C-alpha cells in the first residue's frame, strides 16, 4: 500500500497533479474503512436474520388469527427469545385460547412457534419468551460496557410488521450519546409516577441517531462486523421519561444495553432445577 501511494505521488507530481494527489491521499483511509463496513453488513445479515422474529399473539377463532406486536431475537440455546416487556404486556384472552407466538419467514414460507413468557424485567423493559417447540439460531450477546459514543451499529426488526409483513428491515446508526434513562423534568406538571420511579435508580441507555418505528421494539442492536448484540431497541418506554416534555415525537431512538439481558438470562439459569 505504501509503495503504491509513493509511486502515485511521484506520478502526480511529475504531471503537476500534486494537489490532486493530496486530496486523494486524504480520502483513502475513509474510503477504505467505509467500504469495509459496507462489505461486512450484508454478510452479517445473512447470518443474523434467521434469529430475528416478529413477536405477537395467535388466536384460532380470531380474524386475523395472527397479530404482530413487536420484534424479538433468539439467544442462549435458541429456545429463548428476547423482546421488550411492553411488547408482551397485553393481557391474553385465554378464554378464546389466545397465546403468545413468534413469526418468521424461512425458505419463502411463513412459520409460527407458540411461546410462553418465562421472565419479565419491567425496570429495564425486558422479557424472555420460551418456545413451546422448535429452536432458532441464537445470537451472541456482546459486551455493552465497552460501547463508545460515535461507534456505528445496526438494528434489524419488523417496523409496522402487521402492514409490511415478515420481511426484516435493517437500519444503521451511531451511538449518539450514552445517557441516563430518565432526566429531571423542568416543571412539576411534567412529572409522573413512572418518571419518579426511574429517577430513583436511573441507568444508562444508548441514544441512537436513527428513527425506530412501531414494531421495532425488541430489535437487536448489533456490531456490523461481528453480529454481537450490544443492546435491544426500545423507543416508547425510555422516551416517555426522557422526552415527555416534547410536544412532537423526535427522530431519536433508544436501546437498552445488553448487560441487562445477560442479567435476566442468569436469573433464568439459576431458577432452573
């Protein structure tokens, strides 16, 4: 590479193109890095998409029988799906045999697996579902404590899934800020019970420069090069305490660090005989 740059410089100087050479040299590192990142993501998507599911409910007597509520992804042994607690907060109509289920597309066919809620962490808006039958490829949980502001990540999920169908959508973003999940209100009229609870024990969340849509809740936020999950998308839950003073919704999104997913998984492991 250095020999190439040296020869290119000699050529440009000989032909009175020295300033053009300087501009090209300045652009080389950025171009190389961006091309590498763009080359990694398509390969990573092929590997992680089979692990990402739409989370919803199934009722045999309802029309439609399937209702999509958000996104989730398989972890651990592939029989556990992580999503947001608010995604599965809907009470089930057990009288009419309504159940939670996950949906995904494989081999151009739509599939469904029934699931049960195994654990809830309302403080961090996390839920674990166990699949009644079947197993999915599991995603690896990365080290969210090493995440730095300005780093690029991607998230994949089912925005507006009920309308757009089972076609996972990928967005790219950077970590715009790492900040507490709740901030003090500027006026007492902006306070509510949920905000007061979060102000008592705030924790850091990832603020993203990307817009998440209904259905993106529960999407994995992952490293574009390795596919390791460093967070889980959550817009409404955190935004309600950080931005409730705004009259219009912002284009900012939030993700819960994956360290809280690990903690919830450990609780499951300890409670299992």
